[in-house]
């Protein structure tokens, strides 16, 4: 009789498990054997700041009859640009060679052999200038062009106040999560309790600026400098917060 009672009890427990699974309900058990009661919400907040730092890119494109001639032709302007930037106050650690490519230039018109003909070689060198003050970007670009650059690209903005802005966004995101959870709790007819858990979401650090002192006095630019308008950048924080309910 006892064996039958144990078997019956096991069957009832197994059947209850099947019913819960079929309903899509997986109860969470906490200390004391009671089911956890929580509301979990996702929330985010954005803080806008005016960027104060910038990167830009400098290109030197030259040609030669041979690959070596093209490469040698690039040395003069590239070295002149780097020297001019140093004189302007940019530190060596903030001038980086991205790449130097030497490639053949073809004449794709039909030849007797059917193969394209190499007519010359092209050398392209790209330099990255990082972490300059936004107010100096236009002046530095002009300096590079005057020293022999064939093109400039940028600026790409960042901010030295990134950490402060991100922490503010985090705080506001947590506050927003409570507002959302309160609405859900009221609609469900339950009371909202304390925070049970918080998970930080994805952090986009594209606008983070880490290096501090980068440039010396760059001097005043001419009146015909290109006007740079940095506008604002948006720093976002995301959180997932669980609250107890009663």
C-alpha cells in the first residue's frame, strides 16, 4: 500500500510538471521553498555632450614610373607633414601611419596579348592624427595640406567627459527602469519592492577619449580657416533591472 502511495505521489508531481511546462511557466524557487515574484524591465537613457577632441586622417597620393619611384616620391611629403604637425604641437604618439600601399596602374585598353599593361605605379599613404582639440582641427588640416597632403578626412569626434556623461546616463536609465516597473506593477495590481538585480547592457565607447594632454600651443589659424561645427554626440546607457513585487 505504501509503495502504491509513493508511486501515486510521484505520478502527480510528474503530471504537475508537465502542466507547468505546457503552460510555459517555470517557477523560480528561493529560500524557504517559495516562488520568486519579480518584475524585470529593460531601460535606457541618453546624454548629449559637445565633443572637445577629434581625430582626422591625412592622405598622400603620388605616382612613379616604377614601384620604387612611387614609394620614394611619397617620402618627401609624408615626412614634411609629420614635421609640420610636430612643430604645431602634436606629439609623436598621436601621429600614426595607418598604411602605405604601392600598386600598379593599368591601361585596360585591348592589347595584342589581351593582358592589361602597367603604365605607372601609385603610392598611397594614410596618416591618423588623434586626440587634437576640436578648435585646432581646421588649423591642423591646413598645415597638412600646405606641407604636401593630397587629401584630409574627418574629423571623428570624442569627448574627455565621456565617463561623467556615461555615469549620468546609467543613473537615469536605472531611474527610468523603476518608472516602467511601477506602471507594470500598478497594472498587475501588485506593489513594487526593492531591486533584486541589475545588469548593465551594451556600452558603445566610440566617443570615449582617454588620453589627456596631447597638444601644445598650435598658434592662431588664419581668417580663412574651414569652420568646424562639432555639434553634439549622444552617449547611451542600457540596463536590465529586476524588482521584487508583493
